[in-house]
C-alpha cells in the first residue's frame, strides 16, 4: 500500500488552526495592553517605539 500523507497533513493543519487561534488571542492581549499604556516614545528615524509596551508607529506622515 502506497504511503499517504493525508492524515499527517490533516493533523498538522488542525495544529496550525489551533496555533492561529492562540496567536489571535495573544495578539488581542497585546493590543489591550498597548491601548491602556500611556506611551513613552523613543523616537528613531521614521518611527517611534514606546519604551513601556513596545508599541511602534511610523512618524512618516
Ligand atoms: Zn506604550
């Protein structure tokens, strides 16, 4: 019988789905923290980074 990878791929894809949900959840947590933060920005060329929470934004307008 020829080996198939379908089951393995299916399992891996399920794992990816789980991880993507986890990423979304964690990203949401980061967003909430950064929303609450009273940013203290350190300016560098083209962008500034908050020293407290790591939030970055472009200073190109
Ligand atoms: Zn901040």
